[in-house]
């Protein structure tokens, strides 16, 4: 992720491993390695039209109160047979999500949730490929 950091215009500081672990405990799911690397470099990254939900940062509570835990409590993705964790939104109601698999591990694959059709489809192989593709458009 260090090599992709320059492709992300957001300049917000990253979060600690303990903040990530707290979030994983609350979500009852484990983030993929690339996601953990990214949020340690930059929290609430903006990648093209997508804004990643922030991880609650104990050093900056006021700026991260609308975090990934809160957003996932508000979002209803229960229509799907798999469990999904929303990680980003585009401001129109569409979401980017990870599927939660065995042993509560989130997949590397990023899924696109279309709020109008209520459909979920894989869109990016992983976070790095998403950053590269969207930054080259």
C-alpha cells in the first residue's frame, strides 16, 4: 500500500493497529491485509467517487464519529445469503463491501452494492487493484 499512497489525495492520518482491532471486534469480522495497511496510512480515504468509512480513531474521536461500525449498524444488507461489511459509499446510496467468510475473515474481493436494484456483484479483485484502476481513469 505504501507504493499506492501517492495515488490517494486524502491527507488524513492513519489509525493504530489497536483501533483496527477494536473495530474488527465490534464488527465481528477481520479485515483483509491490504485494507489494514491502507487505514494505517490514511483514514477515510477518498478514492475517485468513493469515500471509505473511517475507523474510529481514539486520537481524533470527533473527526471519526461517523465510522464504519456506525454505518454498518445503519445499513441493511440482510437480503443476501452472505454477510457483507460496507466499507465505502459514493454519496448516492451505492456501497463497496467485503464479504465475510469462514472464521469471520473478510474477502480481498470488493463488491459493489447497487441500492436501486438491491444487487451485489464483485467489482475489484482487491483494494490495490481498485486504487490503481480508479486513479488511472
